[in-house]
C-alpha cells in the first residue's frame, strides 16, 4: 500500500526532496490482530503529526549515514580531519587542493589499496567526467553501455578471493600496497603510523585513496600522530599542550553501527528492535527480523556491502522483497516472518566462515561495530555473487506464515485462474517450456 499526500509537486525528484526534508517517521508498531503496521509521521516544518498504516513496512533509510552541510564551503579555510577510515581518506584527497591548510590526525593505521576498475578510470585512477559524445553513444547504443557496465562490474566481482586471509591474492594485495605506500610517502616515520603490521587488507573497508598519499606530502598539509587532549575555542589542543588553530573540524570518525532504524520500531508482543539488537544485531539474509512481521530492510546485518557497488545489491534485495509480497498478495497471507531458528543457523554459519577472512583480523572496523576483535556483523559470509545466487531462489521454508483464513488453500477460490480471464493467453506454457527449473 502506497499513499501520497503531497499536491503541487512538479516531479518525482521534487517529491523525493520534499519528503526527505519535511517528513520524518517517528514510530512504527505492529498490530497483530489487523496484520498491519501503524506508523506515526512527523512534519518537521509544521510540527504536524499524522498516523497511517500499511500491510508491509520497508525500511530504506540506508546502511551508513553521515551529517554533512552541503552548503558549507571549505575553500580557503584551515581544516582539520579526524579519522583515517575510507571517509577520512576520501575527504583529504578531495579538499586538499582547495583549503588554505589541512591537518589530518592519524589515529590508527590503514591499508591504501589498489584502485578498482583502473582501466575505466581517469589518469592515476582518478574520477573523471564523461564527455557529451560518450553520453550520447551510451544512450544510442545500449549494448555498448551494457558492455561497459559489465566490464566494470566483472572486475569488481573477481576481487573477492583476497578477502580470504591466508590466500595468495591477499599476499599479492599486501605486497602491492606496501610498495605503493612506501614509494608515494617516502617517509619512514609516517609509515610507522599509517602502514598496518598485524591485520589483513580488507579488515577495514578497502580504500584505493586515489590522491591521498600524494596529498599527505603537500606543503599545506600537516600530519599529526599525537593524541588530542581537547577541542578548544580556536582549535585542537594536543596532549603536548600545543593548540592547532583551525576554523573547520571534520569528524570522519565512524557511523551509527547499531543497524537500528532511526525511529521506534515495535514488533510482536511489544518487542522493541533497539532492545533486541542492543548486543548483536541479527537478521535473515540482511532483509528481515524474527518477531517483526512484514518488515523488510535495505540493508540490515550481514549484507555483502564490503566489496563492490551497493546498487546491484539493492536491486537483488528489491526483487526478493517483491517476490515475498507477491506470495502474500496472491495466497491470502496476513503476515510473514523469518523463523528464529533459520536466523540462528545463518548466524552460526556466518561466525564460522568469518574466521577465515581478512575481516576477522585484529583491526577496528565498522564491519565489527567499531570493535577490534568482535563478531563481523555487517557482512555476508561470502562474495557478492554468492549472495546474488542465494537471492535468486527464495527459501520459503525459512518463513512463518499467518493466513487470513484457517485454511491455507482458501485462496484457490472458485477453481478458475486469473490466467484465464478475458483476453488472456491460456497456452502461455508453450512459449517457454524450459521455464520452471531452478538454476543452481
């Protein structure tokens, strides 16, 4: 069920912007008797609160979220950046040419890795802008565009082997990164702080960091490895009492790693998702949670978000969710919820698999909710292709079903199929006789 209340919106992009900026979901509560989610929505501009409901609740609020003022201009500013994760690395290389001065604080080591799909990138692996001629060609020659996309995606898909901690690919990746970091920095003192000694490449999110190492050597950049004592009115005070004067502070220090939605979510028997996940968040294939019927996520714990583009992941998750909703709609199903035992089995397998991976080596990572050696809760136990293949064949046996009727076959109705309605092709089965076989 989809409801839109907004009139006078010119197009879908304006609608998205309006909904995003002006409305906030405060709470969602499952009604077992009615088989619906009751939601409370808050208009942040007017203060108005209204209520609505839906049979299915899909949470598409994202995996990682940052607070960034898009209207703030750092050009000519004295800027400090905290953090050497992928966000900090990307911000340093992006703003270094424009700022007056840049101080970057290295709190923990990280690997700067090889770039992805380098044959399709700009000089030195940098981003670039497509020419109008390229855009026109892609529009007019869809097969050419598809080939281009498949080449990039195929290269990303071929890289998973290095995640296995003792693999030859992992050793090759380390060798490459050591050479790159040593030659580009040419600073033994800095390498002692930046180059990891005891964890694998991929333990933290792999970051090509195009331009990052080069930025650290520029005249307007200072690298600080000393601990911070406090933030003061005119800058950052170090443990040595020195005050580093700045006018802009960027904290690239991590994300909310709870996987909990930013609204109250109450499932069956009054269970609160924030309480359920206070220790370890667990979900069914990253998409659903036991005890929270008709609730789906983009993307929860143990999705394959550690390598490659998220867009195909979202597409596969969408198809899976749609297939579940089709089953509900066509078979008179009131509620679906993954079995707790299925989630427990999946978690057991995941924990065993992770022991073999770079993700489990001793680094502090958002994959492990900011811990050094905690369980890997953010990632799927396998490659993207492994997960895509899993999504293609829905394991309906892992779900619990509640029907509107006492008889699960009531939906068979009067004995006629919707496939034999007026104007329908009643011999469709001749068109694809090979259909119906599982592609394993």
